C-alpha cells in the first residue's frame, strides 16, 4: 500500500510530486517538510522525464493543403496566404494560372497595405496565431510596408506562442537570444527553442544542437541532429555523418537516420516543386 513519503500515512488521499512522479504526499505541509531530502532525486528524475519529451521524434510536418504532400523544410519554398492563413508549397504556387489563392480562390493582394490589412483582420476576427506570427516577422525585418519594430513583433510572437504556435516560439526564442524587443535572456531562449523543437520546428532543433555542441554536450547535440535529419534536414544529416566518424553516433543510428531522412525527403518531392526550384534558381 502506498504511503506519504513524509509522514508515512497510508489511509489518506495521496497526490504525486508534480515534478518527478516518484513519491506521494498527503498534503502540502508534508511535501514542504520533505523537500530538502527529496530535492536532489526530484530534480534528477524531472530532468529525465523532460528529456524523454525533448528527444522524442516530433510530429510529422504539415501537408500542403493543395497537393497534400509534406511541406518543404525550407520556408523559402512555401508561401503564406493572408486571405485564409494557409501555407502553400512553391510547387502549387508555381502552377497557378492566375494570381489567386489556390485554397480559397481570393485574388492575391495588389499592395503591401492590402496584405497587411488582411493580417490585422484575421488577428482581430479570429485571433489567428499564424497571422500573428507572420505579421511579427514583418515587423522584425521591417518589410512589407511596415517599420522595424521589435517590441511589436515580440508582442505578436508572445500571443501566438500562448496559442500553441511552434514557429512563434522559435521567433520568440530568437528575440530573447539576440535581445531584440526584450532583454537578453539565454535561459528563456533555450526554453522557447525546446518548446518549438518538441512541436516539430526543425530550425529550433538545429539551434539546440548547436548550443549543446558549444557546451561540449556532443551526445545531446547528435541526438538533436539525428531528429532533425530524420525530418529531412540535409545539413543535420551531414553533422550526423561527422558524428559517426568522431564516434558520437553508432552505426545503427546512422543507418536509421539515413533511411528516415530519405523517406522524409521522398514525401516532399514532386515534379511541380522541382520546376519551381529551377525557376527560382535553386
């Protein structure tokens, strides 16, 4: 029979330690009194549980709503449509007979002002995190007829991240890391990179790999690289190969990564996308 880790009572309602799930307590007083003895084991187990989530293979990439193929990893090969807040792959955009949205058939905006108005409308009417993140990126770079305003960008990223938007977490992490719109806070940057990576953002996963490598945590860096490579990221695959040569990656892990990298790339291939890349000189 389970009992309170502090007082030993067994005939009462018990609640698990929220951080580690290793022990149970009958109340807050017992949990507080037992904290000094439990703190070290709790932190160790909590870190182990977090790593299980962090290094789990993330969700599959979203599909293009037109061709239903996995979206390219390279965001330059996608196009955001402010009318319906959808991302369309370059292959489907390239094949359009006229400048209209292939998803909702609304004419493309003729000016930056019209495109921005659509973004603001989607945020106001639908509380759309995709529109928030996209508008934030325009303010970050000072493009699309908007001024460079990092404070406004951070505000939009924060709102979108609270709604569970992975790319907004990534952009917010960049802001904390570079001190643009907020004070430099490396701990918060890593926190948001981790959330974005667990949600499937490959760019965030690569940033985490780089930081772990700089800190000398080569095993953790390679684990991040393998996850990114299995999602189809070419540069991460090259780092995995180097990790194998340096003894940080096993032969089995390398072979599995190579197979899954190829499969992930095949899922995103089409003649339309190849023609679009050729037209863009890629």
